[in-house]
C-alpha cells in the first residue's frame, strides 16, 4: 500500500425527516433543515480531527440512501457513522440496512448538556424541540438493526466525551480495510519448530484479508547479491554514526548483515509487501545467506509495513494491526522468565527489530549475534541492532488461529528502566499491574503462543474495537 498518512476515511450518514424539512421558515433560528445543516457542518468539522469525513448531505429518502451507498463505495470509505437528526420515517433507514454492503457501521447519538429552550410555546422553540429529537429516531431505527441482521457499534454521548470511542472505531475500521488490501510475504515458510504458530493462509485470506506470498531463500540470496558494496557501506556508516558499535563487532560481518538487511527492503519493494515474515532461525537461511539479517531498513516504516522474525504469520498480523492502529514503532518479544520478588517478567527476541524511533537512539547498540557466533556458518556472529525497549507503559498483544477462528489476547505492563543485559536480544523487563504469576495463569488458560507484539501506551480500547469489527475472540487484562 502507499506511504500516505494513517488517516481513516469515514462515511457520514445523517438521517433527517422529510415531514419536518421546511417547518419553521421565517423563525429566528431558521427552518428545520437550516438547523440540521448547521449541526452537520459542526459535526463534520469535529470529526475531521480524527478522520476524513465523506458525504456532506442529509438523507431524507430512499433515493438519497441509494446515492449515499454509491458514494461510499466510490470513495472507498473504511466505515460509516450514522446519526438520526430527529424522529424520521424509517423507510430510508431500512433501505440502508438492507442495501448497504458489508462494512463497519456505528450509530452515534449526540447528547446535549441542556436543551436550548424553556418551553415550546414559541414556534422557534417548538421547531428546535423537533430538531433535537434524535433519541426518538435512534430508538425507532434500532429495532430494525437486529431484524436485518446488521452489526453496529453504538455511541451515545457529547462529542468531547465520545471522541476517543469514535477514534477507536475509525482506526479499527481503517485497519480492517488495510488488512483486506494487504500483501504479506513469508520467507520462505513457517517455522517447523513451532507448529502452534501455523495459520491457514486460505482461511486468513478469506476471513481477514492479507494475501500471502511465499518467497524463497534463493530469491533472498539473489537479491542480496545485487546489493552493491557502495550501498551496503553507506548504510553501515549511517548505522555506525547513529548507534554505538560493540568492540567485538567484525566490520566484514557488519557489512554482510547490512547487505542482507537491505535485501529484505528490496524484497518488500519488489513484491509491494505490507509485512515480511522472516523464518530467521532456519539453518537453511544460514547455509544460503550465511547469517540472519540484523537491521530494520527505513523503507518499512515509510510504507507503514512491518518486518517480523521466526516465520510466525500470526505474530506478523498483530504487529501489522498495531502498526495501523497506532502508527508507532512495534517491538516483537517472547516472555522468557518471571522474577516474582520484583513482580516482573523478562521478554525479548533476537532478529530484526524496529529500533528506529529517533527518540530512543540511546537505547540501541550494535552487537554480535551471540547465539550463532561460534557456529560454522559463513558469517557467524554477524551483528544485530541490540535494543533495550524503552521504559513506560506498554501494551503487549498476541494473535493466533483457533478452531477456524482467531483470538486476540492483550494486556498492559510497565517496561522498567534498565541496562542492556541479554546480548543481541531486543528486550526489557515488564511489570504488570496485577501479580505477574496471576497474569500468566490467565494468559496460559486462554492459550496463546510465545509471541507478542509490544507498543507504547494503552491501546486495549483500539484492539477491542478491531477485534469486534473483525470477529476475533478478544481477551484483555
């Protein structure tokens, strides 16, 4: 997909009442339609702070609905926010529920602190009373939603209070769109040591959307050979200028790790991938390339794409989902062990990581791949970007397949400050709010794998909305 900004596109469906449309002509606040047009313009202006609003008309009839549906499809909106402006004949609404294609929908009812009139003796106030009756329309319209088997999110509140929920809906709807348009590359296959991470690519494509492209090590080898010494040396020099290099890093091995990393970027560009899932612990990779690539080329973030190790398609999916929901840099970890006295667990992972957040340059060193340093492979010990995940509140999230459906499990924990300890493993120590033993009892009872994505902040509401929109089983702590 393109490298434009992460901005959801939302259709707006505001349902008015034909019988009220011209009531109040000559009143000081204008007729019904004038008042509702002002509401529409204000709402669109507010909504523009969290999404790109599409469709600036009020619908009154079945013909208006038909035009709106065509417009939404033409503009490829990610979801539609619907709102009743007052009581309304529900024939137009029922046509929308019947004819609207499958897309995330939200019914929004604005709530005012106080009505702008004392009584309705004056015609101007009576028209305002009619114009403020969105609750009537919303209640009437709600009955048809289950009867036509449509799924809706519902938000009732003033805009300031509702905007976080509306934003979560917008981002989740956009993420659904992007998943359905995405192309994932698996290089070259699932990890045969981790059967629990396997996901059916046909099921995934038909249910969620990413198209899966299998890419061979031979293709990676050929692409690596095409990376010139000049390009590799320039990238190596750039990395050396940004991050400290450990004394035992061999410059020749550093150059080859950089070369192979640039080859991953070239494959991303060649196949226009949104995620590249690399089986980086397969010994065939080491026999073919001589090492596992250790750096995260900038073109991945430029295209909102992700690079994930260990051939885990589920892990690649949750990293991609978090990337689209937040636009942030996403880490990839597996929890290693618990330290009960400190109520922490250590987690991390070797392999290419997104360490490129400029705010945290001091968290990165370049270090040997100690796991394979004493092996017989051609470039044994070729270095990685060694990342200490920065301190602060994080969300850890997991995604996997179960019985033909999908589960998303997430929880928050504080990454505690600390020094680099697990050499060449991007890592941190995490402290959950609940006892760490209780947390992992809960997670293990649900059933996951060992792989989790990590992102700054608490994004459980956004994940909950994404799970609901995509029909994932959802568990949060």
